[in-house]
């Protein structure tokens, strides 16, 4: 973990933005550390979740949006469940990740690629096509053999479909993507 | 009992890697007199990935399904996958508590969602709506060799405001359901520890470490089987168990069953019916001793009687052996 550089000045606009988009009030956090104590991923985070909260109070936009923590958070909801101030911490992490994605700041490229491969399948077929998603991810990430050891286990047990099922309303689902992208462009 | 009816949102996993969850759940619901109504042309809920893009967008992918369910006979939907459930409930709660959010979401949809659907996990339906008594009533077989820990995973009961079911720190529903089947359930401290969720593919090492903890604790408390209610948990604990052994130097070999498969076994369905062959770590050795409850009861009575005999025999002093034999015949 790095020493936090707080010399950057407080970005009040960023604090307001997170408040607005998450509907949460980060200034309620009194740094008890309960969230971090229960976070199963804290060993892998560059900034533990309670520190992300502190950085947020201090308006340290760049440090937060470039952190690995916001991408490694699995939305397990432990922090939200245990915060004595009833802050929906997981939802704040969610919101920070969304803002980071929007601003093109992705410290964990593989995770984003995995999510994108997943969403592509939803857009195309209306449902998840597991084989396709994995193949797509492997191609894009360059980890050609990611989980190749699991292949035979899955295949011999007939656990996957070789062909995607396309739902009738897949175009309706694709429209949700398109309308959202149009709207994002208008606002962006 | 009048037949209960629910809309059934199986979710994508149950069509693929978690097929056995779908199959066993349908059988168990049939036994319990619950009708599952298919949701016409349902689509993916968007899961975690959509939540990294935008809240309105994520809610829209989920709400397309809620809008379809709203048009069905029943407005209560049961959802086996905790991830789908959370996503559907988050969309519902967001849209019913914030008018402008609702309008934004509906603007992305063809058919608007008006907020009339109640979503419940399949475990919740079985535990609360059917109840332990009815669950116990249907049992036909005993599984004397099973020592189960119930593993709930991180989001089945969390956060409490969304899940609105059981306890977020020490859930008991699955423990009680399995106990009601007459199966031994052990105390387990890691009921809600996270297994690594969807990070199995992009962050395999991390997931292997988290999974290792959960498996170790199960072994430490003396379990020989883990019961789950989540496709991702099942996948991380079962499919990746050998990965865990390789990376962590462990030698786990503990079957991870959907709680509905365990119920199905107690209800007399064959391992084939319940697609037990889809488990990577097989459970055959635990199931072999399964016997009809009647026979099991007789066996237990005979055992209890036999245990009492030596004491009796001593009292009688004369010809104790022959008396014992005569009794047995
Ligand atoms: S939701 Fe994210 S930050 Fe919170 S405890 Fe879980 S992994 Fe950690
Ligand atoms: S649990 Fe809540 S109050 Fe405590 S450090 Fe975390 S966010 Fe702050």
C-alpha cells in the first residue's frame, strides 16, 4: 500500500458527483474500519475500502479512479451490511467504478474485458452464452489458455451448450444497449 | 394443499453450467406442489457486468424481465441464482422508491415496468412459503452418511435491506431445510464468506485463495459435503477444487451439491434424475448408503435394542446368550 498523497487539492465537484450518483453521503464515514475488516478482497486492494472512503472525503479523484480497489471489489455487500453509519459502501464502490469506466480509467483491464465479453453476449443473444463469453475474453485479453484446464471437466459433463440460444426478443435487448449508448452520448 | 404458483426466472447459469440446479429445483418444487410458470422470452439480468456500466442501464436489463412478469398471472417470481435475484430486486427497489429513476429506466424499455413484482429466492420460497413441516413430510429416504455444511455465499442474504430474508451474518434457512430432511448439518463459521464470485476467469489466483479458506473450514468442522444455493459458488468450489489443490498444495475432495439436489435425494429421486454426474467432485460414496426411511427407522431401532442387550444379559446371569439369540429371531 502506498502512502497516500493528499497534496492534490480537494475536488469538491467529484465529491458532489459521487453523492449525487450514488445517493449516499460519504461524509458520514467516521473511519471505524469495519468495512475493511470484513472485506474478503482487502488483501488484493491497493487501498482498503475504508481508505477509499477517506480519499473520497478528501476529494482525491485521480487516486480513486486509478485504484485497483474499485475494480477488484466484487460487490459482496459485506461492507454495506456492516457499516455502522448505514452507508451503502458497496454502492459507492459501484458508482466509482462506473465513473472510472466512463472516464476511460481502468486499472484492471482484464476484469473490464471480462465484463465486456459478458455484455457483448447479452447484447447479441439476449442471454449469456458461456463458451462464447470465455472465448471472447481469451481472445481479447491474450490469455489464450485461461481456464483451459477446466475445459474437459465442463465438456465431459455436458455442462455447456456449443451453440448459443438466441431469444426471440434479442433485438429488444440490443435496443436497451443502443438507447443507453445514445443517451450516454447526448449527456457525455 | 392448493397448488402454489410462481413465475420462474432461472437465469442464464441454470441453462448452462448449473443445469443440475435447474433440474433438481424443478423436481423438488413438483414434489412440494409448487407450479413454476415459465417467463416468456426472458433475457439476461445483466448481472455484475452491467453494474459496472451504469445504474440505469443495469436496471433496464433487469426490468425488461420484471415488465414481462408483471403481465403474467402471478406477480411473484422465484429466482434460484442469488446474483440474478439481487439484480432484479435492486432494479425493483430503485424503480419503486425513486420516480425519476423509474422514468429513466422505462425510457430504455419497450414495455414499461410499473413496480408490481415481488422476487424471492427459491430457498426463501421453500423455507418460508412451503415450510419445514411440509418439507419433512415428503421425505422418503434417509442419507445417513451425509455431514453437511450449508454455504450461503455473500449476497443471498445481503445487504439486508435488499435481500429481506433470513440473517445477513448467520443465515439459517438452508441449515433448517436440510435438517428437516433428517440429514446431519454441522455448524459452519464461513456461511457468508465470499468465494470469489465472478472473478474466477480474470483473477483466478485470488479466487483460488478465497475458495481454499471456505473448503478448509468445511473440512475442519468435519463435513463431507457442502450445500450451496448459488451457481457461482458451486462453480468456484467444485469446478475449481482441483485448481485450488494445485495452486495451494491442498488435497480437497469434497462434493459441493445444490441444496435442491440434497432435497431430491431425500425425496427418492435417483442420482441420474438429479444430474449428480455433472458434479466434478462426485458424491457417489456418500449416496450409496441411502435407504428408505422405514428401513432406516427399523435399522435404528434394532441398533438401539442391541445396544441395550448387554446390560440386560448381565442382569439375567443364566443362559444370557441363548436369550439374546431367541430375541433376535
Ligand atoms: S462490496 Fe467490495 S469493498 Fe465491500 S466488502 Fe465486498 S469486496 Fe470489499
Ligand atoms: S464501515 Fe462505514 S463508517 Fe466504518 S470506515 Fe467503513 S464506511 Fe466508514
